[in-house]
C-alpha cells in the first residue's frame, strides 16, 4: 500500500466520487459541503472526470435531478448539509421508494434556528425514516473508503436503495487528515459499472412512480422496508470484501477497549475518536470502560449491537442531536427500544453533546464517565455543557 | 426559418401526414370532455416512441397511472408536484453523460416534462426556471386548465380574472379570482430559450407543429397549452373543442410562438368575437356583471395589442 497523503477530507471524498466514475453530479452549494462539490466541478471542468455536473438552483432540485438521472440509468451523486437536506426531505422518500441507488454525502450540520453552519447530527436525525441506508464515517480514511463502498452497496441488486454517508461538518470535512488512496484499477475491479435493474428506456417502456392505491400502498412500503432490512447483510458483505481487498476492516458496529468493560460509551461519527482517547486514559487509570461505535445507523444492526454491549452494566449514549419533547436523543431512543425485549438490561445514560459545533473534549467524556458512576446524570438525558448564565 | 438551423428544412404536419400512433392508451380515467388529455395525447403523437416523459403530480398523472394499470406506452416517471422540470433535467443529463461515455447505444430520446398550471406557474416555477436557465435539451409542456383541478378546482396564479373557484369563490365581496392570469410564456421567454409557444387542442395542427418545432430545436423549449376542463369550468363536456376555439377566437388565449426571441402570432383573428361569447360557455364566469365584462374585454384587447407590438418589434 502506498504512503498516506495529507489531504482535506472533503477533497478525499471528491476523489472517491471521481474514482467511482460517476456519470452525473447534481449539487447545490451549502457550507460545509462546498469543498466536495467544488472539487468535483473542477474534475469535470478539466476532464479528469467524464460526468455531467448539473449546477442546480436548489437542493430540492439536486435530489429531483438525481432521481431523474438515476432512473435514466446513470450513476449519480450529490452532497448536502442541514437546511439543504431538509429542503430535499420530500424527495428523499421518493428516491428510496423508486429504489434508485443514488449516493449522497451529508456533511452533518445543525439545523436553524438560530442559523448555525457548525456540526451536529440534527439534520440527518430528522431524516431517520427516509428509507435510505445511512452510514456514519469517523475519520478521513473512512470517509474516502465508505464513499466508494457506498456505490457498491447501493447498486447491488439485492439492495437498490440510496445510500447516505454522513461525515461531520468541519470536524471532518475541513480537516486535513492522512488518507491512503487506492489505485484506480483496483477500484474498477471492486466496483463494476452500474447495471440498473430498470431504466426509462424507450425500447422497453416502464411506468415509474404510479399511483399507489390503498390496495397496494402498504405492500409497496413493506417491500421497500424489507429491502432496507435485507441491506444489512450486503453492507456487511461489502465491508468484509473491502477489508479483504484493501486491508482496512470496517464493522457495522465496532467495539473498542477491553472486552469485559462494564461501562460503554456509544458514539456515532467523528466524536468516536475523542471518546476513544478518553476511554484509553480511563482504562490506564484502572477504570472498566470501553466504547461502541455505530457505523451503520440504518438499517440498525440489532444483532451486532446487542452482541457488542453484551455484559456491559452501563451505557453512556452520546447523541449529537436533540429530539425535542421526547424522552431521549435519537440514538438513545433507538437503543432503549431495543433493550426492552432483552432479559438483562444495562443502565442507560444519555448525554446530548456537541450541538451546533460545541467542542466536546477528552475531559468532557471523562467527566461524563465520572458523573455516570456517581449517578449524577439526568435520568432521561443531559444536554452537555449548557451554561446556566445563558 | 427564423435563424434556427434546426428548422430550415422543417416539414410541416398536415392532415395528410398526421402521426397515427397513440402513446396514451384509451381507458385512462380522465373526465368526459377533458381537453387536457387530448392535448397531451397530441404532444405524444408528435414526439413518437423515442421519448421519455416526466410527469408532475396532477390530473394527468393520476388518471394515467393507477397501479397496476398504466395508460403509457412510453417510458414515464412521476416523482412529485413541483419538480418535474428538475427530474427531466436529470434524465437529460444522465443520458447525455451515458451517450458520451458510450454506455447508451440508441439515438438520444426526446425528454418531455409535463405539468399542470399549478405545477408550472406556482409550485414548480423555481425548478422550471432553473432547468430553462441551465439549457437542458428538453421540452416543458404546461397543460393549463387554469386551476388546481386535481384537488378540486382551487385557484392558481394561472386562473383567469373573475373566475370562481373553490378558493376564489365569487361572493358579495368578491368577483372571484382577483388577479390577472400570470404570463407564464412571457416568463419562460425571459430565459432567452430558443423556443416558446402557446397552443390549444382546438387547433390541433398548430399545436402539433409547435411540438415538432420544439423537439427539433436544440435546447430548452416551453409550450403552454390551453386545456379546457369541463369539470372545473362548469362547461359542457361535449363542447370542449368549441370552448377551446372560442378562447382563441375571442383573443382570450392568443396563439403565438417565440423563436429565438422573435414573436409571431400564429393564428390571427380577423374578426374577434366578444369575450362574453366565451364566458357564456362556462359557469365559472356566470356571476360576472356587465361592468366586469367590459373591464375584462378592455384588458384582453390591451393584451393582444401588446402581443402585436411585440410581433412588429424590429429591435
């Protein structure tokens, strides 16, 4: 393997999309997604990537044009953040409902109001039920690798669903990280050309997006959900194949730290790396603590998650989004619902941290751990670091 | 023809060489006397089999696609209400890229986006503007039945002044629709696209030739088709063609085309009938009083005079 190259993560993602040899990119600029699509437009402008770059007038059109181009049989990519993702909302359901394997990067950013360009997961958490495969990358290497793997997952005929790769805005998108790039030939061998199941072909006319009368609507939605549930296996298969081919292994759910750890931090996205530093330091000082990273968020890998937390007495679930008026943040809701059927349940603490780009440091995680040991965290959830003078 | 190389050897459609094949099957669920589906079928007749259609949510989408049935013999996609121009632009871009990369073996198809007046002049105006501005090679067809008919005759910005609809009802304090019909063809033309035209299924050859020109020309084209709606207009279903013709004969809906910015009135009415003749055919206008009709007649005359000025404009 060649030497790692220091590169801004957005540019590494653009490189991945270029290497996936996409046919169409339809995108609208929004901070912090911009560097990805700017770079792709440069590739198209100088002929490094033979694709149509459609500079649309909104994110709603970015997703709508993506639906059109994917239905026409073109490998299609887009990227967005926060308000842009929210503007796409309506069409996101249609992309999965029509079983179109679009790949999208979400550079996660907080939703307005107040307007914030900085990171949290509020944008994608508002889109949990869009029926897409949803993956969270943790660092630059993962962002690059999973952006390529996403096409293979999406286009697999057992899946045929859109895939969204989440990367934390600024914290990842604008960070220069060491990334190992893969030879184009190896990527071409890994990712065959897009072979759509059905296209808008005048020689074989099909009707896409017909009216779903009450007699068929439920069946149609059930089929889509089944496809999403079934995709878990294919995601695992593609990750496995990635590991064997490129020697970087990804699991749907990843457990770090001592096997027998009594307390486990549950994280998604880039915060996992900071948590791991805290876990390391706590372990060194004799605490029994580990970490579980959720890499695949939808479909939620139930079995893998339960295996990963087996034996733990306590979970500290970090949510990077608020679910206003609910009992917990979105990740904790998910986990608690899952634990209901389990005979032995760990205690669950839920910390909502890092909203709107608020820095969460190693010290913070250590403090969360200390508070959880003393049962000082709120029984439902604690919004971390809210100043009482504000 | 008018500085457009694509139209130099344009062979006109006449009653003798009219395309015979239909691409929308009978048995669809459009209302009796629906002139919108008639116009849509005429568009597709001209477009022929090498065509992909993107259809906005609306009457035409609903009546042609109740799963497991479909009236379409062409590849057809419905995504949502406000985005059909965006979907069409994606289809066009996708096939263009595939063709260039040798992954699409056939001749480039016609890409046609179809939307009603609400989908075009209201909720889909932004997506349409974007697609026209970006220069995609596609035809956008607005089938204008002058209100949200699919949801039950609510007013749109394309509803004519004075028409009573379910959300612009005539009442003691209201004339009905209080605003003048939005000039959609004018808005499309302001994008400096190569082809814009108005059409009307009551003048089928004029309509079909405009479709053919729009598809011949390279670049975005916009066709605004008057689509009589007996259900929404409270007119007689068997009179739809008569009503359609009257709209032109009274200059309520003038027929013209704009090729590379040059406007030509394609159906000149030497002795226009009074607007009231047209209004009498539809109960949506039944409440209008003499003064209202006088005002509308005056505005219609001004509207035509403006088109005539544009036609003679030498620049």
